[in-house]
């Protein structure tokens, strides 16, 4: 198939610029790719679906390149006839900084050299932490063998070589600050060569080359996105543990983000293996039957091997206070921990009423009787003292697990 001329002069005005970019790429790349897949339908289930079934596209305009980042699902079963695209764009054409670092959001440095490396024309499964990011990953026990990857250690940042097309697929970049681990996942990022023409004080034109991109149409239709091998249970699951570790390592992560991640079908094994159970139910509303009280909604109900369900409640891994307070021989949990335990006490009260238990079983098909309450909170070093184990013995139906207890309990089973 012969493609039209793919070099185009684009105006600087932002609205027209983005529209022109999208129309040009659609005409010369997305539409031909779509038509090729229709003629070869056996490829639809294996090609990188995010190239056409985009959840979002981000365009970055730099001095020497225009970058296009694709965000969306990696695989699909069918192509949509109508493709609505959400676009965000950033203009770094006047920036004196490094476009690669502008996109990633991290400043890379190395004790070995102060220079930057040219990013290879193609990078796949790149894992590239800053030095601070590396230290944090080691601290968090990030599982290195879970990733088929090209690893950078104590490495400087990259720059994009002028005039060259560059592609990054399934790359992860890590940094750390006072708020914890910072993660940047690039699923698919293309750098297209760019020239600035007729530059003036307020306006100029840019020339973007799509010729290299359009030459990849057939290649991209046949390309299979790098996913963990489904037949290998260990290597299929450990990357998901890493994603969870990345979440708990960032102090900006919220409780809803944690529970939303764990309720996804592909991630529920973290709960079923970490707290030996057979099935996960999330966000079930419990209505009081004998008294008038506000509904309650535990994070998770886990069906145990005996057929009865227990309750799991998640709090944040980052605690604001010490876990144990008080003088010697009078130690007790902090007000923060006691507040979390008290919150779960209402779950106990709910299921002490037979009317509630009967309604719940009829509503959801789950048997709950004298449920054990699991509270997931904090990190292992927050509970380093043996004193907390003595204190928790006073709470017969409550078990406190740290996030490290949960993840380590899962990972250790892969090595049995």
C-alpha cells in the first residue's frame, strides 16, 4: 500500500496545531493500520490495542521532537468502528530542559558520569530507576526477577538524538522523595523528528516527519505487546505484586486506590493467597435490620476454606504516629491504631444480630458468623517491637497485618 507524503507544516496556534497533528497521524498511520487489521483479522487479538483503542493520548512538543504517548489496554478482541480520542498536549518547544526528563518527570543523575546517553531507537521492557529510586526499590523488596527487563543501575538520563525516530515500549522509571516511591510507566511512546521553521518571537512553524512512523504500519500490526507469560504462573503474578508495592511505596496513594487495585480480578490473588481464602467480594453494603443505623461497607469479605466469610479492612501504609504508646508495662496501641480497630468493631456488632446475618446471606449468598476482622495497616517497621504482639492478643477476633506481611506471604508461596 502506497502512503501519501507524511511531512507536513503545522501552525503554532495550539488548537489548530493539535488538530492538525491528530488529523495527519490519523490519515497516515491510524487509518491505514485499522484497514490493514480488517484485512488480516487474525491479528486483531494480538496487536497492541492501545494504538487504536486509545484511552488517552498525550502529545509533547519539544525543540527537536514531537512525542506521542499512548495510554490504554494492551489487547482487545475486536476493533471499534468509532474511535473517540481524548488528547492532552504539552508544549516544551521553548523549554531549555531535557524533553525526555520533561516527559518522565524525573531528573536523572549518576555518580559515574554527568552526561546523558542517547536513547536507543527502540527500547522494550526498560526498567530505569534514579539512584534514589533504586534505593527505595531495594528497601521495598521489589522483586527484580519478576520482570523481563533491560535494567539501568546508577545510570544517567537519556536524550533523544536529533533527527531520529525513537520508540519506547513497556518501560518503567522510578524515583523517590520524602513522599516515597515515584513510578512512571510508559506503555508506548513514539518520538517523531521535528524542525522549527520561521521562528519568531511569538509564533513559528514546525515541520514534523511521519515517514518513519508510517513505515511501521505492517510491523506494528504484527507486533505482540510484551506481557507476562500466562502459562508461567509465577512470572505472570509477580509483576502484579510489583505494581502493588509501587502503590504502597508512594505516600500519595489513597485508600480507595489500594482497594480498587485489589478488587480487580487479576489482582485478587493477593488477598486469596495472602489471607488464605477462596473468593473475594468487595464493597458490599450492609443494611441494619433490627435498628435504624447508617449502612456499613467493609472493604472486603473473603470466603475462607470453611465456607464462612471474614472481613478485611485496609488503611494506609503510612502511619502518622507511633503504633505503641505508654510507659513500660502499660503499653497500648496509639489513638490512631485504636481508632482503626474501633472502626471495625461495628462490623462485629452488625453480625452479632441474627437478623442482619440472615438478610446478608439472602442478599449476597455469603455466610458470615463471628467473622474475624483483618486490619491491613502500616509497614513492618512500624510494628517492630514484640510489645504489639502482646497487645493484639487482647483483641481475640482482630488480626493486624502490615502491607509487608501481606505481600511477603504471597511471594513466599511462589518459592515453596
